[in-house]
């Protein structure tokens, strides 16, 4: 899909910007979720339970982001 069609950037550049932005957001979600789990939860280490909970938290964060973006 050609999202931007102008003289300032080609489709490859558009795709790179999107990809880099998504990677940055995912990294930030991972980092902040882990930080908040240790800060507010009762976790002392990244054991199997922590990793299972992290997966659930990340799924819920993405759902919430989707809802907030689409309800503006």
C-alpha cells in the first residue's frame, strides 16, 4: 500500500519510518512494562511466572493502545 505519494520520500522510506517507529514502541513497551512490574508488583526475579505475567501485561497494553487510538 502506498501511504505517502509525494516528492519528499519514496515508499521504501515510508516503510522504514513505520518499521523503525514500531520497533521503538515495542522496545519501550517491553522496558516500561518490566519496570512497572518490578516497581508495583511483588516480583523479585524474572522467573517463569514473571515471564507469563509479562506476556499477559503486554497483550493487555497493546489492546488498550488499540482501543485508545481508535476511540479518538
